[in-house]
């Protein structure tokens, strides 16, 4: 019979972070679901944050980078995704704002546009509608639409 090894909340959190980047809220949920007390979880998260092992801004930037390579989503959808994962609104919006200034964001827009044009029938209105659903704003659609590509 194997003995079950008890890990401290902090050690369990380290293991989860070693496997994948997390935001504070998602790590908190996982630890609470594993039966750790709220006070233990709060202490562990505080220590990890002080040690710079847990950082919502870093999580948001990495998550956006990953999503842009796979989903070609706009700012609104990216911010919604971060919020669903437990990132606070201010951090999510700041991360999206930073990412939307980059070349990868622009490239994601044009990949989304090209995919839609290849699949869609219905002209400009349909293109705009589908890009809006992808999370791009009307101003982005207009701005990038003027630059061609």
C-alpha cells in the first residue's frame, strides 16, 4: 500500500506553477479545490507573489501571446478570456492594451481577416460582422482596412 504524501499548500502551488503559468485567482481556486484552508492559500499566494513566482501581469502577457498565435482574437475577446481566467479587469485591460500595440496583434488581425475572406460570402458587411465577433473593434477594422494587406 502506498502512503499518500502530504504537501504543504505552498509546495503544491509551486508544483502547479512549475507545470504551467497561473494567475493568482486560478491558482487560488485549484488550491481551495484540493482542500487547503483559505488562510493557508492566502499565505502561499502572498509568499509566491513576494518571490515573484506568481505574477498576474506576466500570466496575462504570456496568455495573450499564446492566444494570438492560435486564435487571432481582438482586444475585447482577449480581455474577456483573461477575466474568465481570474485576472482582474485593470490588469487584463493593461495587458491587452500593451499587446495591441505590437506587430503580432496587427498580424493576428490580418490572419483573421484572410481566414474570414477565404470562407465568407457576403461582402464587406459580413467581414466586419465576423471581425467584430472575433473581438476587434470597429476602429481597428477601419484602421487596418485602410492599410490594405
